[in-house]
């Protein structure tokens, strides 16, 4: 995790990430960078995305995820495939929590995904 001003950038998203963030008193992660899509780097993504503290703190801002695209044959699935499948897999849960029970804002439970296909700067804000 890197805190840069008001931004909280998370690099890779392994198991139990919401618990680890809570241990350091941090919520509000809205940018995740995946170095690769092995499970030990991605299995915390649904936890982070669906967690009430992080979903609620994002408000109407999507969870932005940067990561590799498909790199066949060794990587038949890219970052957008993962975020799209998570959206489908949790559609019922999203509907219940957003529309019926908790009334959390809908934008915070969406993804904004950028697949990285070449080397170089992948994220820059305010010139740095």
C-alpha cells in the first residue's frame, strides 16, 4: 500500500486484505494495481471490492483496477476478465446490498479496469 496525499494505492490484493487494512486503520482504497493474476495476488480482490467499509467509503466512485491483459498461452485470462466475472458472480449480492437492504451507492460496486499491455508509466496524477 502506498499513501500519496489523499490517494491510497494498493499493489496486489492477496487473501485477507480488508482485515490487514483495518489493522492499520485504513479504508478508502480505490485504486488497485495487480502485478500479475496468480491467485495469491488476486484472491483478496472480491473481499476488498464487496467489503462494506471499502464499498461504502468509495461512495459512487468505482474501484479502479490496473493489471495485465491476456498473455496467451501462459495467461489466458486478463484483468478485465477477472473484474467482469466478479461482477457477474456477485450480481445477486450486489442487488441485495445496493437496492434492498443496505442501500449502498451503486457506483462504488462497479469496476473501472485498465489492462496493461506494454511497459512504462501506468498511472500518473498531478504530473507525478
